[in-house]
């Protein structure tokens, strides 16, 4: 099983657990439309990609709030532009305006997926989570890769990603293969032996 598939399954499992917890507790006496949430997930309307989020940040999308649900120390070490730090507990009590678009992210996406369910169950409609978490951002926004002899489609996708990378201070790479799906550096930080900060440095160094 590839790391990306494993990440997706973990996020899905976490989301189901969060949903069950919410449905069991019905916080704030609010009923949960489980069928509606399930349809949103099936239609993949629950998440955004790192490139989509990068575009929103660069365009200064009105009402965008990017929420990092990791711990304060991890947030201080590295976070996305315009991000604010809220724990899962604080998230449900933060209060969001109807015209705000909320994007949650965590290391690999699991906690952010849980937060998505908590907010949806709390009545927040315009909320998404970053599908592959912080590492998707690092790999696809900060260090996009173009293989040798690319197709026209690959070149066009790379040109778009490279423009975003340069905007955010990243390093586009050409003539190299994209990181394999089971790249250990793309694994969840908790799986990296030397922790998140070292993993981030290693990913960035691939572009040097």
C-alpha cells in the first residue's frame, strides 16, 4: 500500500470516527445529517488540494481563513502563509462567519479531516481540509517537479505549479521525477525518525 493511499485511508478512518463521536454526542443539541455529510465526502467536496489552496492564498480570496490544527510548537516551527493556529478543541468554539471559507490542515490530513466533521456538525458550511496535509503543500507547492521529456500536459501543470512555488519562495525542480508515493520523506511527520522539522528540511533540500 502506498503512503498516499495509506494517508487517505487514515484520514477517512479518522473522519468516520469523528463523525461517530459527533453523532453520538450531538454537541450543542444540533442534529447531524449524516447522509448529507456522506454525500459531500463521496463527491470529494470536503477537501482542497495544496495547489488549490495556494491559488486562493495568492489571490487573497475574500473571507479565507487557513487554520493549522497542529500544536503550538509545530505551528511556530513552520506554517502556511496566512495560517492561524487553533486546536481541535478551540476550533469548534472559534466562531466563523457564513461568508468565510475555512481550510483546515494538519501534518498528514487526519486531524484536519476530524476538524472538518466537527465544524460541519456545528453548522459551518464553507469548510474544507487540505487533503494531503502539510506534506502535500511542501511537495506540490514548494518543490514541484518536472520529469525529463515531459508531455505537454505535464509541462503546463508544472508551469502553473512553478509560478506558485516562486511566489511562496519555493524551488521548482526540472529533469527529476516526482517523489514516489511511498517516499519516506512524504510520510507523516510522526513516522519520520527525526521529527517534523528535520523532515521539512530534507524535503526542501531536494530542491537545492
